[in-house]
C-alpha cells in the first residue's frame, strides 16, 4: 500500500488525517470497507466505537503480557501501537455520536485502499 492519506471529517469536530494502511486497519475492526469514500451514520457510531475500544483493550492486554525487554531493546524506538493510532478516530466517534441525529463522519481518499 502506498502512502495514501485518508481524511476523516466530522460534522462536529475537525479533520483527522491518517495513512491508508492505518485507516484500513481501523475500518476493518469496525466492519467498514476501505473505500475511497465512506460514512459513519449516527446509528453506526456507537457500535463502531465499542469495537475500536474492545480492540484497543485487547492490544493493551497483549502488550502487558509481553515479557520485559532487555537493555538492548530499550534503546530502540517504540512502535506506534494500535491504541495510539485508534485514539483520534475513537475521540471523533465519541464526540460526534453525542451530537444528535444529523451528525455524521465521512472519509475520503484518492482511491480504494
């Protein structure tokens, strides 16, 4: 996958930009296709939010179960984890879901991803 950017836009918050690879991972978790254009409607937001929060909780459980790294591994930069990558979309879903029946989130990309 190229370094294509996906732009999420909420009727209630600012834009969130992310690489298509990350967007696809998050959209797969909530059961949405990585299409060039898409939408979260009000009835879809809370279920999507719950799925992302569950995936984040599982990722944290798995990270906590990993053995401690040795000194050599500590000098390497830490990878960006699912909880960090998911947070902007989780925040957007939470805030937009509270806004009422006309609230929505859309996304656009240059192509399907």
